[in-house]
């Protein structure tokens, strides 16, 4: 069975491909019962769609594949900490766990001033997902910096 590190390595591969295609170097997976049910890369520039973030794309593929908006049995893996928009989508999909490579202190849903992913007191939402951070932190941060993303 694959481990967190293996899934983040896949995110790094996808993130590099996204950057080579002209997008931001971000990628995400949704995994359920050890199976990847959704992959997403950042496609903001190539689609001219501000919502085409990696996490949103991975969630979209997973919900379509399962035929359900409820992903409470799933884990989301991401090369970089989800932004506010993606954090909202993750919470709406009821993802059980989020595994993060690089941190995004400026606008991340965990480590910023607006911790949407970890805030337990948001009316109408269930419990926040379990957060696992810093998986392949050096590799993920290095990729971001090499692509010019220093302050995310």
C-alpha cells in the first residue's frame, strides 16, 4: 500500500508538469481506500479560470467519479497548503484528512490568519479534517521556489 510520501511524490510530478504547461506548480490528489480517485493540477493560466486550482480540480474529479459530494472517507494530498478558496471546497466536500507538502503562511487554510481548514466553530460545517503537514517539505518548497513562488 502506498504511503503519504508516495502520494506527495505523485503530486510533485504533476506539479512540475503543470508548471511546464504554463500554470502554477501545484497538484493535488484525492485518495479513498488506497486508490487515487481524483487528480488535479493548477490550470488557472491555460483555462483562464481563477477557480482552476489543483485541489478544486481533484475534488471535482473525485466527486464525479463517486457520484457524490460527500468525500468524508477520503484523504486529499497536496503539494502546497490549500488557499482559502480550496480550503472552503475541501470543507464542503467533508474530506477527512489533508496531507500537505509545502506551507503557505501568507494565504493558506491552515497556517495563515484565516485557518479555514482547522477552524472548528464555523456554523453549519462538521468537524475539520485531520491535518498532516510537511511531507517532503524540502522537495515541495524547493519546487515552488525554483518556479518563482516565494511568498505563497
